[in-house]
């Protein structure tokens, strides 16, 4: 089964940081991982920007194994539309970026 990474770059709305982090860590990540059988997920905070102009300061990486990635994304979209996932209006949806990547080549490790 192909291994993939779902990457989400996000940021909270100004003044809503605490609410956003609580929702993301305690509701959103567990819902996605448990509802869609993901292998796991973890969030990261931007430390330094090397290039580009993306305004998002937080990243979540979801570990996925799926034979049909489009079916998984479709199921996620349907669940969101059906109200089966808890949404938050504390996230800045105007800057959010989400993409699904599949492995390409072997992992490089130190010699």
C-alpha cells in the first residue's frame, strides 16, 4: 500500500490563537487520524523561513497509507460537508494550504 503525507500549512486568526491550538491539537488531529485510519499526525511551528512568501506559521503532517488516495480525499470532503468533522472558525482559511504527497524514491539516511 503506498505511503503518503498529507501536509497542511495553517495559521490562526489574530486573537484566536489559544482556541485554534486547542481545536487543532485536541479535536482536529484526533478526528482525522481516527476517522480515516491514518497512521498518525504531528504538528510543527515555523522556526525560520528560508525562502518564499507563505504566511502560515504552523504545519501538520499526517501519515497515510492508502491504495486509492482520491477516495480517501473524497471521503474526507464528504465527512466535512456532512458535518461529521468538527470545524473551527479560529483558523485563517484565507491562507490555508493543504496537499497530499506520495513517496518518490527511497528515504535517504546517513552513511
